[in-house]
């Protein structure tokens, strides 16, 4: 603490980012400040703090800081560092949901409309997100029926291509075949964009006409399809907030906290229509509520398109407005509604946030026990050198040495970090040698430490091997060769024994112990990830090659099974009764096939 007190005296009166470090020098919190000197001192001096902030401060062993030119730069850098380090006391949207959008590349001469869940700052128009039972593909089909725009990705070239069926049935102007001018197609796009912005009347009129015509022609199946689309549009219309302007796109953001846990609710309105809403459970150590909401927004809008307006009772509005302008090249009005329909929407979001927080506290506490608390306990039980923030687990999958693959899964603070998962094709090992395959995979992975690739493959705090003492010894040879100071353990499946490199005796924990359950989760996830990769690879080679290895499955039966199921994944997921029903298989052989696949894949 003496080091911290000396550093506090040297803090500059500049904007920047401060980085709090724990006892193992791991990053536990990242924050931004308009004046570094004032903000950082507030953590160690000053008055009462929330329980979460006090908890975080008690774990600070040191801190660093980075000076920036402006507070906007600090906000952007803070966001980037949180993404990189995933600090345990920052807001992390672990349960983030991605809803579908409809995208139109309006910069092109002949825009195509299609569904995406990924929002990219590429100049395209994004409509949505769509939720609450609204099917994006039905919406796309509706705008194609109504306005004749294309839904394909066909490249428009100087040489005309052959028009497809949609042109012949009047659903597309066929720009790929040069059947429509740029100007005429632009009018169609304008109508489709207006529809997606909330002007539903033209589409409703066209669908009613087509439904009547189809019914008159006794094409009842087609008429039913048009009716279903009309019902979908009626559902959208019913969600319209009558007192809200039709051209208003707004997110309503409300925050609730009990000092230890927090929640945010986001209500989404597009074109005056209430699309829906959802809540997030947050854990953060911010000094003020407005700072917490600001941090939530910068994180949330990385994966969601910012609307025209954000209605929010507490946030750093001026800072966020500048941030959106610089980062997204978009003007976003951030307003605190005090009356009228916007105020009522804000009250609704506030009630949702408070209700979600009240019902989620026990779940959040249980998640802490299963994750960060389990990591702390694991460090104590196994005498690890450091808190296992980043855990990597490895597994091998193959059948008779064919298509050998390896998988690396990553848990951060006890939870899956799926973006960091990696797959390996085993290249140098002959036959089914799991020890050698593990050594090859670990050699390739660990060789990235200390190189330019360490940014994508950060140094792990703990490496977990699926297996017993033998697998652990094989991998330790690799670690010794690299002279790495990284904790290494293995988990043997049969008795769930934990082996460490420092003892010949295994560690056995109660099956109710959250630390063991966490290790089981990462081990099972590594196995699932490896097996999925293997199946995909093996299916591409040939389903027949797997069936050949099963006694009693001859050429004729293999062909019958392949004709029925088509892929390894489908036969793996099929029930025994379904396999037995295939001509020539029967119950006994179906049992043998299922047993073989479950034991070997």
C-alpha cells in the first residue's frame, strides 16, 4: 500500500485510463477519468463506497495509468482494454444476446436485403433488431413480394446473367440480367426502406390483394401464407406506441443497483414500434451510477446499431454523444425524459430493471460460486502460483488414428470465452497416439508465447489436460522444454482425480465442490469442441469409413444407412429406434452401432 500512496502523489491532472492490478499482477479493473489525479484518489481516500467498490479496492495491489489527449479518447481506450483483459470488476456482457437485423448495402447500385446478426460499420442500413416472434425471413419475403427487391448475393456484372425464377413470378426486377434500370430499382429500394422504417400500409394492401386473388384461384396454401404475413404485420402494428412519432428510433435504458449487483433494462422502439426489450445482470465497481451506465452503453453498442435517440435517466450524456459521433460517425440524441410518453417508457424500463435485479440476485450469487469463487478456491486447494483467470483445456479426438484433431477451450474467470477457442489438425503423428498428439498441439500453441501472435494467444494462468498422470507427464516435457512458469494439472475422468506436477498423489474433491464442477465443465467443453470438429472433418471425408469399422455393417447396410441419414452428425443424433427401423439393421445391430459411435466419437 505504501507503493500505491507514493504513486497517488504523482498522478497527473490529465484525462486517461487507470488500470487496477491484483496481487498476481492480473488486471482486475479498468476505468477512465477526466482528471486521473482526482478519480484514482477517490478509490483510496474519500467517503463511503458501495460494497462492490470496497471489495475491489481491498484486492488492489498496484495500479498503472495511460494519459490520453481527451476524455473521449480515454473512453474508447477503456472500452478496448476491458475487451482485452476482461477484468473481473468491470461490466462484462456475459449473457449478451444477438437479435437479427435486416441489412441493405444502400451504397451499391442495386442493394440486396438479407438477415444478419452482426452489425458492422460499413455504411449499410441496418433495420431492427427484430424480436418478440417477428420472423425476419417473413419480413424479407414480404418486401420482395411488395417491392420486387433482390434478396440474393448475386454479383452484378457488365455482362447480363440469366434471370432466376423470382423474375418470372414478378418478385424481382432482375438487375443481374440488366432487366431494370438503376433509377427504377432505386425507387423499389426506397419503398422497401420506408416499409422497414415502419410504413406498413403499402405492404398490407399488396398482401390483401394477393391473398384474395389466391383464394379466388383456389390456391389456398398460397392464400394462407399471405394471411400469415398479414398477421405478422398486424402484430407489428399493435406494438406501435401511438403517442410516439413514427420516425422515432429510440432505445430506452434504465439502471438498478443494490450496491453489490446491478441490472440494466433496454427497451427498443423502431419506427414508433415497440420491438421488445431485455435485461442484463451486471457486476461492476464504478464509483457512480452514471459511469456504470456509460460503460454499459459503450460495451453494448459494439454489437448493436446505435439508434437516433437514447432515452436514459442517468449517464454521461455529453461524453456519449461525442463518443458516438467519433466512433460511429453518427449523431445520437441522449435525452432524460421528464414527462410524456418517453417518460412513461423510461418508467417501464426502470421497473423491468428493478424486477430483473430482484429476481436475479440469487442466480448471480450462485454464478459467482460456480465461477470466480471456484477459481479462488482452486488456487488455494492446488497451491497454484496465481489466480487462474485464464484457463486453457486441451483434448484430442480421432478414430483409429484417422483425422486426428485437437481442441483448446478457454475459460475466463470460470466462464467460457468462446471467441478464444482454437482447433488444431494433428500433422506429424502417425496412428492413434494421444500422448504424441497432445505434445504436438501444446508445442504449437506454446510456441506462440513471446511472439507477435501472443496478442491472439495470451499466456494462460492454468493449463488443464484431459487425462491422468501419463498425459500430464507427456505434456510436462513440453513445458520443461519452453521453461514456462505456468500451472499445469490434469483431470482423470474415471474417478475425477486431479493430478499436479508437484505430487505423485492425486487430489480428490467432493462431487458437490464448485471447483471440481468448474474443472468438469471445462474438460467436458474441450471434449465436446474436439468431437464436434472431428465429426465435421470426418463427415466430409466419408461417413462410410466410420461405418466400415463396425462389425456386421457390410457394404449394403452402409449404403442404406448413408442414404437414410446422409451425415455422421445425423446418425449420431438419431435414436436407436430410428437406426433399427432402417431396412436390414434391426435392434441388435442398431445397439452395436450406437454403442460404437458413443464410445469412439
